[in-house]
C-alpha cells in the first residue's frame, strides 16, 4: 500500500468538498475544481475533522499503483483552490527579454522573430521585469506544463548559461575550448 495514499487530506478554512459518487468537487476562494476518480479508488469525507480519506475498493496491482496518485491529485486540487500554484522563470542572455501583449507572452530570444506564447485562460502570466516571468494558476499540471513550454523556447545552455531556466534551477556548466 502507498504511504502517501494513507495520509488524510486536511481541508483549510473556506474550502468546501462535494462528493458525488466518483466525482469530487472542491470549492475555495480562488475558484472550483472537479475530477472523476478511478473506480478502484473511493473517497470519504470526515465532517468533524474536515478531512478527506482515500481508500481502495479492491486489492489489485492497478489499484495500488493509482492509490497514492489519486490522493496527490486531490490534495493538489485543495491547495490550488486555497493558495494556487506559481512557477518563476529567469531569462539570462544579452538581448533576451519577455513582455506581455495583452494576455499573451512575447519572448525575444535571439531568433529572427519574436516568439508569441498564447496563455491558457486558466492561467495568469506576469512579467515582473524583462528577465523574470511568473506563471500562476489553480491547476498544478497546467502551470508546470505552460512553464515547461516557455522554457523549451530556449533551454539554458551549459557553456554560458544563456536561455530560460526555472528560478533556483542549477545549470551544470562546462568548460569551453582552451587556446593553444
């Protein structure tokens, strides 16, 4: 059994959960999210302690495999509607910069043309300065996926460290050619 799956999910204040069969809906100050759990996973809500407890309906390899995953996905929903998620990207390099065009992100990354990234509706993108981009939203998957998409425009290279990197990411540097 999964050790993560056994942990109960404690609900913060102002977060409400509604269980309808296999569908779980979470409402909070930032909005609402819902997800349909697999049939091998069951969820119960403890009103007194404001906790969600996950369980399995059968003891199979598949149910053990998705037990901890389902608990983590529901816990991310609870965190998303209460606090939200954010990823910060740092742009390094001469002439590399980001700017907002309405809601969309425009990146000047040394190509012959600026790269325009269309922001999904559920996310918000903020350019703190021309070299720092912050992506925030309720769904952890969408935030991480869009941040990875932006990073893939120009990943950091190992010689000078130029490119787009996550804030706090350590870029392994290589030594360049040495002269004679």
